[in-house]
C-alpha cells in the first residue's frame, strides 16, 4: 500500500468522513470553502497570535518549509533548560503536526492546543490525541496535554492586555483514552486514500463538527427535494431514507409527519405554494409609519473595544426603511468603519430615526436581542431602546404560519423566502457582500489598519447596499403577506 503524507487536519477530516479526506487529497480542485468556514479560520489565526503574545519568551518556528521547521524544532529541543515553542513541528508514522504551544519546564513537557471556542469539545480532545501520538512517537515525554479556550467572561479593559482571555483546561485523561486509537485512524486514512472514492451517503457528519467543503459535490446527485429539507426533522429524514424514501414527493401519505412537515410535503407534491391570508391579516390593520430594521454585527473572538467580551455580537450598522401611509418609502442607514466602538452611535442614531410611534418590523429574534443588549450596555439609553423592543413585530413566525413555497426547500430563511415573493430582488446581484457572514468579513477588512482608504470605501458601499437590501426585502415580504 502506498503511503500518503498526512497532517493532523487530514486525520481529523477522515474522522469526520473518509469521503471528505479522499476529496481533500485526490480532488482538491473540488473544494469550496464556505465564507463561515473562512471566518472561523481567520478568527483561529487571530486567537493564536494573541495566545503567543502572552508568552514573550516563546520562539516561533516559521521557516519556509516543513522539513526545515522540523529540523529547527529538533535543534531548539537539543538545548538545555526551559523552553517555549510556537508551531513546533514533528513527524511520526507518516503524520506531520505543528503544535500551537509547547512548554518544557524542568524537563517536563506540556502541550497546549489553542482554540477560539469557549468550551472544550470532543473533536478538540481527538485533535490533541493525534498530536500527542506523534510527539510521543518522536520520543518526547509529554507530561500534560491541555486545550486553551476563550473565557467568555473576560472583559477587555481596552489597554492591549489580554491576560485572562484564555482558560487552560487539562485534557490529559481524555487524550490517554484515545491515544491508543490513533494508529488505527492513521491506517484508516491510508486505506481510504489508496482506494476509490468512498461510497458514503450524506448525513449529520456533513456538518458535524464542521461544514464539509465538499457538500456541493456530494449533494449533486440528491433528488430535487431530498427528505433532509423537512423542518424539525429530528431523525424523521433518516428514518425515511432508511425506508427507501429519498424525495419529499415520495413520502407515503400515512407516514407520521407534524403539521409543518405535512405542509412541506403537500406543497412540494402539488408544485404550488400554500398561503393562508388570514394568518397574517393583522398586518393590514397596523398604524403608520411602519419601520423595517436590520442590524449587522461584528463578533470578534478577541475583543477590541473596552468593556466588551469575547464573541459578543456588537452592532456596527443598521438599515431602516420607513413606509408612510399610501406606500411612500424612505430610507435611513448607519455604518461606522472608523474602527472606534460603534455601538453607542449605532443605538443613538437608530433611536432618532424610529421616533416614538409605529410598528418596527424585523425577521427573527436577532434584532430584539441586540436592542436588549444595547439597553443593558447603555443604561441612559435603556428605556428608549426597550420601548423600541415593545414595538417590534417579527415577520418570521407570521411567514412560517402563513406561507410556504416548494422553492424554499424547507427553509424560512429570508433569503429563501424572498425569491418566491419578490423575484426581482436578487442577493446574488449585490457583489461581494451577499450575506451576514460576508458582511462580518467585509467589516473586519474595512476597519483593519492596513486597509487602504479606497478599499475601505468600496467595502462600505457593499455593506450599505447589502443591509439596505435586507430591509427592502422586509417591506416586500410584509406587503405580500398583507395581500397588498
């Protein structure tokens, strides 16, 4: 059997799905990295840099090739005394790993894997077990293995000091329980790569623990309406698939489905939308003016503004369409790409725009949560912000109760609903910011000190266009539901 060069990430890909590993190595040209995955990568790099900054005595191993990195690691380990290494590189059994943090103190070694999440997860322990297996195979006597996670209770003082950002949790026991399995994982990787593409059906492994970058490849042969689109499936889709029912249109009439699933089945079989006008009748009786609001938020794993915590969703932008009696539309917006904390001006300008009267339409509970968090952050603005909360009218549950179109394929996401009620509005025509994740990436680039002003202006234009589209979509959806 030929041997393929493996990395820790490739072993972990195999553990998620052997088919994923096969595609990564044999057909990397098919890889499609979703924006959310790219954002996770970017945040991971940022968190890693901050973790290294807390150990100024550390040595970063970063030569141009992995072979040189391994040799440089060996040279540094040959020295006597205490040692802290970043990206120490080791190879054993055909697997190469680069460790986040490696400490030697009094001839005892501690391996620390740094994660941007706020809790240790099972795949973190498995990841650490692969590294420990390689290091021990190289003769390194590991005394302790830990995972360093972000402490969500950490409050940044704004002074550049990130001591306390991380919580280091000992996972040595979990690693010891798994390390004996690693050789089998490696053998499984080699066997998978030596054969043809594995015949594995799509399932929960496609998104657990990460969204697979080959989902578009594997889903190409699925039926037009796979049973996986059923809402609130909770295993119903698996049971249907196991019974040989792959397409929603093929579900037997007597198969036990809840009310929402039955509606999806009916509409899909008939090829026509279902709309209950009475479920949204209240939309025709509301007062004027009517406001339509959407926030965009930054969610830094490493807080950048004083008084904020890791992973808080902090608004930097809003859009508001204002509908007057007779259908006249106006628009207001806010965007701050100065790099300064945007939350207070975001709240103040929105309050000025919304005034004291009129329903405020949103889609989902997101805006409600952001407004409440702003009220808690700025007590002097709290009463006014909470008064806005009382005026919110969420179109998501109304849409879910009143409407379903087969083209939505089991989703009531605004971007899935909109093409069926306002086909002239197309998010794909917007350019580089077409969803919330891309908005976060664009904002991060716009405020970065290395971003040139023309590029920042370009990103700001794209952000404004996207957020404006979201609130225009709400206007069109409300009018549709109201029968206007």
